[in-house]
């Protein structure tokens, strides 16, 4: 499994163990990871949280297959703060 898969599995475990949560907040590298998590999650994200806030994030180049075009986006309401 890739590093992203391990990180996403860890996030799901923590969210399920410590939740429920209303939303997820990511800053800088955390925002990039949060976006990758939301893009790659195979289940219903609304079961984990209702929204994501991405502060000073960027489009990760580590997994270009998750955001192949300009119309690809996270699958949950999001606020992007630059």
C-alpha cells in the first residue's frame, strides 16, 4: 500500500474512534492531504464529516490521477482560503 493509503486509513481510524466531527480543517501540507483524502475516499464522506476547510493549501503533484482535470474537485462542501 502507498503512503497515501496508509495516511487515509489512519485518518479514517482516528475519525471513527474520536468522532463524530462536523468538519475537517487542513493548513498548508495538511490542506493538500485533506484534499487528497477527500478525492480518494471511496465511501460516503458525509458519514465522516459535513465539510472541509483548506487553508493555504495547494494541488498536490504526488497523485495527479486524483485530480486529472480542471473539473475534478473534492466530493464534499469545501472552503478554500488562500
